[in-house]
C-alpha cells in the first residue's frame, strides 16, 4: 500500500490553490464542496475560479506565488503549467509539513486527490496512487451505477441513532450485531425505497425493544478457490466481511485473506506435507469453542471445502453440538487450474468422464484403484501428487496406460506464479525434477492435455510453460 487513504475535514479551513486556469478550477471545486476557504494565487485567474474563491470565504491574490502564501493554510494545491514552480511550491509545503498535491505529477505530491463517489455522508474514494487517474475514474464510473444515491440517506439515518445504540448496547459486538440486523432487514429497504420517515419510526421502535442478549455463534465454512481472488463467490465475500475470527489454510492467498473484515482475529491453521501448524482434531475443536463463545467464525479453505478439503470432518462436531453453520462451495483446484491452463477436463473427442483422486502417499505407498484409473476416454486429476509423481506415473503405466499418455503438472494455478509443465507418463517426473517445482500442484492425466498449447489463454508475466 503506497498511500494510506484518509478523509480530511476542510470546513472553514484555508486551502491554497496556486494556479488560475481550468485545472486549478477543477481541483478548487472539490475543496469548496468540502467547505474549504480558497486562497487562489496566480497572475491570471479564470472568472469562475475567482467567484468560487470569494463565495467560499477566501480570496484571490492576482500575482505570482510567494512563499508567504503558505502561511495559515491547511492544504496546498499546485496546478500551474510551470513544473519548476510546482516543484518549488511542493518543496516549500513539505518543508512546513503541509499536505500538498501537484496536479499530474505524483512524484511531487505528499497527498493524492482520489476519484470520489459522493453519497454524503457516505464517501467512496478511489485512487491509483497517481499511476493511472483514467483507470481510477473508469472504476468510479462503474461503481456509481451500483451504489444508489439513497445510501447517503441510509448513512445519515444510522448516524442519527449511533449514540442511542451505543447507550443501548455498551458491548461493541452486540452493537455490531444490532446494526447488521438493521442493514439486512426492512429498515434499509425502506430508505432505499424512499420511505425514510417509516424507516425512522421503525428504527426507533427496534432500538427501544431490542434486548442486549448474547447471540449464539455460527461457523461459515467457505471455499476460497484455487488462488485468484476474482474467483470468490459473492456469498463468500459477504460472509468474509461478517466474521469475528478467521481460521485459514496455507493455500489461502494473502490477497484473499485481505478481503476479510479488517478487525477480525486471524488464526493460521495451515498444513504442509508432514508439517501441521494445528492438528486436525484441534482445528475441529477450535471451531466448536469459538462458536460456543458467541463468535461468528470463518473457516477459510483453499479450493472447495468438500473436495479433499476435510470440510465434512470439520462440520460434523458442529452438527453434533447443534452449532449453526453454513457451507459455501468454492471453485475446486481441478476446475480452476485446468481452466487457467487451457485444459478442458472433459471433451467430446477426448474424455467423457473425469476422476478426482488424491495423490498423497502414506508410508510411500498408494492404495488407489489403479485399474479404474486407466480406463480409456477418461481424465484423471491428482490432488497433492507432487511428491508421489514418479510412483503415480509408474503405476498408471504398469496397469495399462501407454507411456506416451500426455500429462500436465500445474503449479500455483490461477495465480501470477502459475507454471504449466507438460510431458508424458514416461518423462514428466524428470521434467518436473529439472524445473524445481514447488507445491501446491495439480496433475492432469489424459488426452485432453494435448489441447493445452492450443487453448492456453492465461499467461502471467513470470510463468513458465514447457
């Protein structure tokens, strides 16, 4: 994060604008909307800008900039077409520890003015850190259409009752639960429908009647998908924002974890081969204990929790204890990684069925039904098969698959680190050993792998394909 987003109160504070043209006017309008008193300095000043400065309670100094113009101001905008002048203003402002924005020159800025979605008192600010203002404006335009204007009225209504709710519910968790119920119920819908007076009366009644009782806990078992945050479901994102505590696996990408509620407690319970941060039985009990404390618990698992994710094991104790839970499926690694590698798991000309199996070897042996895995016109996907790859290839050949059967190994699929290594049952182990592959990986065996080079569409900059 290159910049920390902050919202600054400018009401009745003096803001210096150096520059008198159209660009300066555009920035000055924002400052005036926030209540700032404009001090405009330039040899020539647009008439609208001059009028805006006077109307804001500020003034126009129609002359060249002087260092003394910085006296008594809270924010500085340099908006001239003279880069040397802009640089001088920036240096002088930063020497005084004054926030300064230089239009179209991020290197000279200590603050960035973002693109804004104004639903006062609700404000949404979007910034690219100066890298691409056009991109930030494009994103703002998209969000404008999805955030109704009535959200401002809703925020105002909730703010009106904030102190009353704090008195009614001194406990912050109970207070948050109350507001979540309000936002998920008819009050919010009334405001959005233009029935603000009815919403006000109903909120008054609910606040008077609500009892500060302890609410039971709940567990959300959520599949985080194979790595790309864009593959999360809407329901997963919603529950990730409701959780009080998050238990997450090694395969959950940091970018996905960052989408959880920021003040939620995070507990790492990941597992690597022969190295468990927390034993499975302890994870199961931890879910029970946290829910019994009245917490909303997010169990975030890579891929899909019900496909080699031990999700069933984790919710069995919850069911036995009568603890409410929800299960949100995720895109399993087989589907996500195969899609990003351009390998369809089924294809009318190559495979009419697909099998998901675990390639994890116990005591260096594998008791898989090999005879079933060598059937023609079938794709076989091995999860967790990196260490056992030589044995997997050896057993498939021994049970009847041709040595030249195409095989693909996908490392960290759907992420910028994705690598796809293609070979055959005869030579893939050697290729993988030479490439220095690391987990997590997925292995796809079958004729559909031949389509990889033709259909591959995802090409991260630092990926390797062979």
